[in-house]
């Protein structure tokens, strides 16, 4: 399934304000959201495109601005576990994970609570809800000021590379959204880890900013694999094979560079044929996967902007945040 946006389905052009993260900027952003507007804001993972989770018209505008298919549910962002419990039902696993990793880069998919305010469209009609309390101070200020849950997918055109700076957001969404809160570069760099706590099990739906090993240590047992990662009907509808797509084709785990390719290195390993490369960047010369995660999307964008015949990526270890990096790279390389 291809999630790439087409330019002719976009909303009418609107002026996009650039806001600072001082109290005035935050207050302005919160009132825009309360009025049904679309505001991009930084989280510790990537920039999110925010809308009032209770407002179906705002959520519909959000899907349109991103060119996102409506069967792909959104994550509702909250300030803390108390607010989250008004939206979803937390079993023992979910409660323990929220207490260990919130605020932070973990999303919990839990059954919808009777008192929930997140609208049907935001959940793509599912009877579950994805909830996350981000740790970024700007996101926290904004959510506190709003008082209602804010849905926020990554603030990029659907299927494209996720944004880690306000400039990345503007490149994709200028003229399509109301405002961008500019809080500088995000520090985790890959999206949140998503764990579903439905029916007694804890299932890993998407590797991300909290390493699997850290979650399993808190649970005291292994996370279950999701059906999506095993190729049957996706439990997380957003986990489409082709995603995070640069314009250039992407080749993974390369040992030999073809002439004219742009190269993304990791650590000290040097593939053969590097002298024929059109550009060379390194995710982490020191071989640190957390640093590589923080650099991943920005460096992919830079290599892509140089217009190479393809982007060749070195092998990255699968440990810690490496699992999330390799997941995103496989989606970037998927046929589309
Ligand atoms: O780090 C992040 O998670 C960022 C920042 C902005 O918070 N957000 C983000 O959102 O990555 P997005 O929309 O790009 O990814 C949300 C994922 C999708 O794969 C979606 O299918 C899944 O969450 N999801 C949301 N609600 C779900 C639900 N009820 N059941 C299963 N999957 C769900
Ligand atoms: Mg996304």
C-alpha cells in the first residue's frame, strides 16, 4: 500500500505563522488549536502536527493537510497519566509502562474509556486509542495550556521523511497549516515506541525512541511481536511497508558503493568504492546508535536534496535504538 501524498488533494493555501516558544507563542498556539487550527510543535522524538483530538473537523483538516489515509489512526498527546486515564483503560502492563517511561517517547494503545473525548475520526473508528505524554518542555507547556488531548502525527506529508526541525516542517507543510512552534532540533530523532496493551498482552507495534530491552526489563518478560511485523493483517494500520520515503531509491547494508550514489555511513566501517560517491555523511562516527537515531532523518533529507542516483546505507547494529533505525530504513527502502 502506498501512502505517498498527491499534491492535488491538498487543502486551500493558508499563511503559516512561525511562533516562538515563549509564553506568548505557546498561548497563541494553544488558542489556534482550540479554534480548530493546525499547529506543528516539537516533541522529543520528531515534530508533530497538532489538532484538537475532540474536534472532527480539525482532525479531518489534519488528514487533508498531510495527505494521510483516514484508516490510519492518530496518537493523542496528553500531559500525564491522569489525563490519559480519562481517554483509555490502563491494565497492569500499561500502568507499569506509563509510570516507568512517561513523560517520554512511548505510546500506549489501550481500550477506549467510556469518558473518552478523542473523536472517532482520530481513532480511525477503532475501539482503542493511542496515548502518549511527551517529555519535550514545549510540548508539555502547550498541552498544559490546551487542557484537551492533542492528536499529532509526524508533521510531514504522508509517506515522507519525518521532521526533526521546524525547517523540515516548513518544507513539507508551509501554506497548508496555521502555525509552526519553532523549538529547535528534536533530540531523540525517531518516533515513539508503540506498545499495545489490549486483552492482557503487551505487543510491540513499532520500535522507536524507547529501546525494546528497556521495556522488557520493566515488564519482566519479552514483548510479543505484532501481526504487522509478521506480514498478516496490520494491528497498527499506520505501519505501511513504504514510508519515510526519500525521492531517491535507498539500498541497505551496502558493502560496495556504485558510482554516483550518496552514502550514509555508521561508525568507522568504510565500504568499497567510496571515492565514486556523490556525497558522504556519517550517522555517528563514534558508532553510537542513539546519536545515529537523532541524526537519521535530517541526514537522509540532506542526501536526498543532493539529487543522487540512489542512497546507499551502511549496516547499523540492531541493538537499542538501532532496531527503530533499521525499521525506518527498511520502510524507506521498500518498493513504492
Ligand atoms: O513520536 C511519535 O510518536 C510522533 C510524535 C509527533 O509524537 N508521532 C507519530 O505519529 O509518529 P504517526 O501518526 O506518524 O504514527 C502513529 C502510529 C501509526 O502507525 C498508527 O497506526 C498508530 O500510531 N496508532 C495510533 N493509534 C492506534 C491504535 N488505536 N491502534 C493501533 N495503532 C495505532
Ligand atoms: Mg509518521
